[in-house]
C-alpha cells in the first residue's frame, strides 16, 4: 500500500502507520504486527459481548456524571454497531497475543472511539473521542476481558447450546416411548447380558442429555458472577464504587440473564477457575454424546453381519468403492466434535494453571476454546437429533432373534434352581448351539409352564425376582 493508504496515529510508544480506512488505532496495529501467528480470531459472540460491555459502561458513566452525555451517546451508538456485527472486519487480532487480552480490549476501545468520532463528524484518529479516557473509562483489560468471556459463554449456552440439547433430549425421549415395547439383549463388557427394552436404552440416552443440561445450568450460574469493577488487580482503582453494580445490571437487562457482581473480585479476576469449571460441564457433555453416538452406530452395525437392532437414516452413500454401503456418518461427526471439545478441555485446564498472582495470562486462547466448544456441541446436538435420531427405526424381529439366543436368560432361573445349575445350563447351551430354554426343557429342571414364566424376557426388564417365591434352599 502507498503512503497515501495510511494515516499516522500515536500511542505511548510513539507513532504507528495504520491503514487509512481502519477504525483501529496504534495499539491494535502494533498487535497486528507483533502477533502474525495464526488465522484464529475471536468469535462473533465474544466481539458482541465486548460491545455490550462498552455500551453499558458508557451508559453508567453518564449516570454517574463521569462522561459527557453527547459524547457518550456516540460511544453507545458505535458500541451498538459492534454488538450487531457491523464492525467485525475491524476486529483483526490473532488469538495468540498478550495473555491478558489487552490488545483486544484496546482493539475494541479504538474501533468504538474512531467510529464515535465518525458519528460526530470528525476525523478518525483525532482522539476527539479517546479510546482510554472515554471508551475504557472505569475499566481495565484485566476485568473487561474475563467479563466478556463469561458474558459471551452465558449468552451462547442460553441461546444456542441449551435449546439444541432440548431438541436432542426431545428426540431421544420420543424414541424411548416409541421403542418401549421392544425387548432385546442387554450387553455389558460388549457381551450378552440380561434383557432390556430398546426404549430403556433410549431413555438412558435422554437422561444423559438431561443431566448435561442440569450441569450446564449450574456452570452458567457460576459464570454469571462477573469480575467487572476490579480494574487492574481487583481493588477497583480508578473506578466509581457503583460502576460495577450499575453496569452489570445493564448487562443483565440487555441479555435477560442473571449477571451479578463478583463476591470477591480477587478470586474472579486472578483466576479462570469458573471457566475451567464450566468447561468441565462441556467436557462431560462431550463424553455423554460420545457414548450415545457409539451405541447408536453399534446397534445399527451390519446390516447383515452386525447387530442391526436399529436402522439409522440413510443420508449419503458410504463408500467410493462398495456399492450400496451406508455409514453412520452423523454419529461419526459427533464423536469428532467430542474429541475437539476434549482437546479444548486439556487446553483450558492448562490455561487455568496460567493464573499468576492477580491475573490469568492465558485468557485469549481459553476464550477461543470455551466458545468453540459451546458452538460445536450446539451444532452437533442439533444435527444428531434432526439427521439421525428422528429417523431411527427399530428392527423388532432382529431384536427378538438375538434375544432368544442370549444365554444370559438363564440368569432368571438362578433364584429357583441355583446359580451353579443355571450356569451349567448356559454353558451346555453354548457348547451345543442351543438356547438356554431348550436345554432347561430337555433337563426338566422345572415344569414347562413355570420355566416359561421365568424366561419371560419382558418381565426381566423390571425390578424383582423372576417368578417370585423362595430362593433355592429356603423355607
């Protein structure tokens, strides 16, 4: 770019050439040049949260008599454009930067200041609206960045992830009802076990998602306690005593979420324990989705040489060489999302360890991982529900076929004939390629009608002792 394509701005270190049409200033430009590390940028949700904080701060500072109302009005207008995404192209910084996120806070301050200058009819870079004195009034990067992390995460959990999980929970719960009458082999250690109903398995999946939603709600409640107001080290230097409570109340009103001021600014600002805790709930959800996805693809394996107890919707060809092959692509995608989230959890754990004295210095990458995990899990949950679970059908005949050959049915005989004899029947049935029922009938261990009552597979899917009565050797 020619010299005419730049303007000169100053910061405390001197002059910097900034692209003439850029709303950022000297400090952002230094960071652009200092950190050409990756193509990773803060997501839209974080930029919106920064805009919300700057807008609410300006409104509070007017109320407190600390900012001219006319100047603040233009800051509020510019910050609103940030919230709405109209200035995203001016948020240019790499995730890998100063660990406090100071560069990104100044990016927001400079963009909002210069846009406010434009709204006032001035020349960008003139400092008529000052990024530090006006836009950042009452704030520090050290409390703004962690606040933005938490605000963005709470908003995305509430508006994106929890609705997606409710969709998935509903889909699984509906299948639990639909499949409740289908009795099949249970499996433990991947080996045949006593019967369950297919609906019970899907009910278990639904309960996993429900528990995941509960954990996320608890994590979001913890994240809602914000560090804003601590400024540099948690003491609140250079901020009005009422600034934090008033500004946080505005954030709560703007989002409809129960944000509140930190009960201890030193804990909330010097650590990112709340983020580690919250991502723990996301990590647990990733584990839950992996279990569900793996079970679905195992239950659908085949269709001839596998279990084939359910059929997943056919949504795309599965092979470039094997005609007619269809793969469980949605469960596979979900497990890859889960792997990414689990990787993020390791990174966030290490990021949490990066808390030294009064500040954590791993916040940008922790922000990226936290918000990526929320977004990925929301999308994966929606896709799993709509493109997989909703279209699952049960293969009742196959379930019955596998169940009848299940030697663990002999478990129901143990209360009447004893464990040793029941085990001998199961072992002989396996050796001779017969069912446990057939061997028990042949050996006449019990009358046929009593045997049939004990081997009622549907009854085995409920608590209780098959057939009731006394245990062998009892009175």
